[in-house]
């Protein structure tokens, strides 16, 4: 989607601080980090949110979770603890309508909500 900022990052049109990429996902640093480690894992395919994941995307969902775990290890968060978040819709606090998962860690995180 041409107007979507994460599609533009995926295509390379907009630069990002890329940490990881493969044929299905990319991961880059959040531009406005809320924790010492704040990465975004983003499927290359444009889906607005988890609501648009279909049965054909079940492999993608599993792959995203696997990459999140690997990145948590790589960032030395495995022994400390971390948080994975995917905001969905207005009341969920979603500001970019391209499915993404936040990986947050490196400090004691506050309560959810
Ligand atoms: P959400 O509010 O859950 O939709 O998350 C969107 C996230 O994308 C926010 O944490 C933003 O700081 C982040 N973000 C927006 N634009 C960029 C960008 N160009 N590069 C990196 N992160 C971005
Ligand atoms: Zn998009």
C-alpha cells in the first residue's frame, strides 16, 4: 500500500534502523523508543492488524513469534524478561495500520493498561 509508512519502510523507500530481515518479515528500531530495547517486527505483507490474518497466514504468525524470540535472545533479554505487544485499533492505541509487534525490554516495564 503506497500510503502506508511501514510498506514504504519494507520497500526501502523510507530508511529505518534495520536489525533483521528475511523473506517474510523485517525488524527495525522504533523511532520513538519507549524502552532501552524497542524493536518492531513487521510482516512484509500489508495486513492492517491481527484482524486481517487469515488461515493462509498461520505460518506467518508462527514465524513472527519465532523471530521475536530470536531477537529477544540477540538483545540479551531472554534472562531478564521482556514484552511483546501488538496494538489493535483506536482503543488499542494503534497508530500505524500495518500489522506489527513491539519488542520492549532493557528495564523493568510498568503494569499493562
Ligand atoms: P502503534 O502505535 O502500536 O501502531 O506503533 C507504531 C510505532 O511505530 C510507534 O511506536 C512509532 O514510534 C513507530 N514508528 C512510526 N514511524 C516510524 C518510523 N518511520 N520508523 C520507526 N518507527 C516508527
Ligand atoms: Zn503497509
